[in-house]
């Protein structure tokens, strides 16, 4: 990583110790841009905790799974509302859309997850799932 930043100046404010201010070099700027291009262009499998929980969903009885997923849906609804309010307030304050893009992405993910959870809840409430769960897990509870 040597060469990405370089000392720009040394300053001393009143009685505080001397400090060095660094600036990004052309090589550092090039490295940041390469890294950013990679992050934006290449999807990466990020394995969130929820995916782990889903892989173990069948360990819970269907009624309990529905209940905890309803709680998750309610929590997601709160996060969605909070994010929408944050974005709306920032826009009202004149903040340019480019500075809100990560909030818009977060909102899209939250909304997609909430739809997924709602669909999953409906699936878990189906008699076929309960019957299948009882056949495979009933003896192990």
C-alpha cells in the first residue's frame, strides 16, 4: 500500500502536538477507482444472517416460524418507513440524489425482503407444508 498517500504538510495547532496531514497520490486515486469499479461491476455473494436462518427454518414448527417471520416483517416495515422518511427529508433539504443512492438501494433490499417474508409466511401456512414438516420433523421435536 505504499505510495497511495503522501505527507502533504505538518501543522501545529496551539498547544497540541504536531500532526501530519496526508493527501491521496495519483497512484492512490487510481487504486481507489479500480477498487470501486470492481465493487460496482462484479456481484458478490454476501451471506447475511437471514440466509443462514432460512437454511434452518425447518427446525421450527410451522406456527412458530410464521410468528417469528411476522415479527421480522413488522421490523422490516419499521426500517422501510424510517428509510423512506430519511430519504424524503434529505430530498426536501435539497440533497442531490447521488448522495442518497445507498439509501435507495437499502430501501429496495428491505422492500424485497419484506415481500419475500410475506410470501414465505403464506407458504408456511399451507396445509401441504405443515403436513410435510410433520412427516419429516415430527419425530425430532
